[in-house]
C-alpha cells in the first residue's frame, strides 16, 4: 500500500452547516467579528464585541450600552466593588437622610433617642423598642371637700349608710335601704319612724307607722279636723334663716301639723293605689 492510499484511509471529514468535505483543504473564513488564525498546528479564533457583533446590551433608566466599559457609580448610600469577576454592592445603614418629626419640630437625624418622662420608660430588646408606664399614682392630685393632696393610694371609708367594696379593678358602692333608725319628733312625741317602706314590704309586714302620707287614698277620723286649726292644706316654698330652703306639698303640710297635735299616721302595705298621670296616661 502506497503513502497516498494510507492518507486516504485516515482522511478526516469536516462539516459546517449542511456541507461536508473529506478531502482537500478546509479554510476558516473571518466573519461576524470572528477572526481565525493558525499558531503552529493550533487553530485560534478571536471575537470582537463591537456594534452589531452580538455584544451584551446593558440598560439603566432610559440609557442603554452595548459596547465599551460599564461603570457602577457609588450614590444614594449604595457602594459598588469588584471581587474577581463578581460585582458587589453594599448599602449604608446610617440614617442621616431620615426625617423625624415630633410635635411641631422636624429634623434630619442619624440617631433617635427615646427619653424617659411622664412616668413612661423606654428600653431596647434586640431590634424591638419597649415602653412601660409607671403604675404609681404619686403625682395624682385628689380633692374632697376643702382638702386636696397628692396621693399614691386612695381609701374609700364606709360611712353614712354607704359601704364600699372592690371587685377586681371595679370599685363598688352600696347604700343601706333600711332607715328604721331615723328619729322624728313632733310636739312632745318622738319615735323612730321609717322613711322607706321597701324593707318592711320585703319582711312581709302589713301596717307600719310613717311620717306622712299622700292623700290619693286616705281614711280620716273627722274629729281630727275639729281639733286642728285652719288652714289645713298649704303649699310651702320658703327660705328660713339658719335652716335654708323649706318646702311642703299640701298633704305633707297637713301631716306635719297633725303630728304636732299628737296625731299619728299608718300605711297598710297590702293596699296598692295607682296614681294616674293625665299627660301620659301612665298609672304609677
């Protein structure tokens, strides 16, 4: 076998696109910004990234560049750098451009301090701001009657038939309904008489003595009118020096003077009498 036959047996086929060649000379032509060369037995190729040459386009805002050098400029608290082939960026944490307003004052601040005051204390837990309100009442001014003091605690004392209590954080107050210890005197007679009949009704009592009665439904002995001087029925609205304002309806005026004559009054709790309000038509 000759040398020509040996070359043809070891021929290399070259293909590009739809064409294939197994003999002859293969030529790499420069085009599309790609340039070929031959260094010894080494085939070289270089790419020129000029306009129209398939370069990478970079856009920012309304501008775009496909060639040359792209520069990342530091601004607005953002700083750029390059580590090997990696672009880095860092953001400044300072708050020099933060505007803070409180009340009528406004400033550009790099740091904000929460100051303790008015019984409010501030703290910082990691990145969380905490606030607590003092529960002491040392600065609370309390007034009663003609006395005023700055107090940290207030005590409600029971008195005058009023009793106080505390249910959780709720203050309670109750007024005693039993007034059986009220002493009423007229002439030479003095008795402890009720001014409120509810407690007597609750105990199931029938007839009790009272200070006076209304005359919507009443029974009288006629002898009473013979012994009492006239006028029997007078409406009183007056101011008495040393006693203040005094007022009586006609029925209570009559009862007061009857007691001064030694007469007594009673109420039968078993009898219920309605009082008609003509304006509303309601019976009380």
